[in-house]
C-alpha cells in the first residue's frame, strides 16, 4: 500500500527541512542523497523517491531557502505603511535574518560563491531568486518615491543595489564583530543612504 499524498508531502517537507540545515553548513555541493538519508533515518532510495536526483534535491532546498527568507524578511514588513516605514522594516528584518540562520550561515551567499562561475540549472535558479528579490526591493523603493519620501526620478534599482550592499556587510561583520554592532551600523548606513535620496537632499 503506497503512502497517502498527505503523508508523502509531510515526509518531503521533513526531508527538505533537514536538507536546508545541512546545506547551510556544507553548501549545496556538500549535499548528498546518502548524507541526507542518514540524517533523516531513511534509505537512499526512500529519499531519492521524493526528489529523483541530487540536482532536484538541491533546487528544492534552494527554493525552501527562498521561502524562508521571504517569510522572515518581507511578509512581516507588509504590515507597515507603504513607503519608508515598510522599507526600513524590510531592512531591519533582513538584518535580523542573520541571527536566525543555521550555524553554517546564509545558504544564498554560500551558493553564490559555489555557482557564480558554473552555468547550469542551479545557477539559473539562484540567479532568479536574486533577481526576484532585487526587483522586490526596487518596488518597495518606488513606493517611497510615490509617497513623496524619496526624490522623483530616483533610480530604484540602484538603491536596491546599495541596500543589498549594506545587508552583505551585516552578514560579513556579524560573525566577526558581533551581531549587535553590525546591525547598529547597518541601520545607520540605511538612514544615511535614505537621506541622500531625500526630496530635499
């Protein structure tokens, strides 16, 4: 008798959750069907049945990372008023994401290092996640422009690029100088950046 669809989906989610934890430590390249099977107490064939290949497992893990990131960073920020309050909430949540990642660090940053020069489906999926997020940042910046809180004609993709740079510094410094100091400097950098795009600048 085959497992019910609900049971199968639950098992797949449990496997993916463990896969994500492993990938945060070992990277997507360090993720194997065998290692994952041992971690979840299943046979290799049992894990393989849910994904079909190592590459499909890696892609699904990357997608899960994207879902968790959006759920932690963007979704709570949508409760804030459109414009700078929402943009600031996005950045604050992004900084906070650093504290809630697995011990190994950010899966996206690790994957970018692993696949930046390796064409293929994983690099393509990673790039799509990056493009989607930068476009989301740009839309949030545009809402601040529409609200009159940022200057008309602001290059929203440029601002998104600069915001991304601040977030990368938080990731870099948090483990070296401590999260609290890194987050404080990050928010100061955000405020300074926003002032440079003020209608009155």
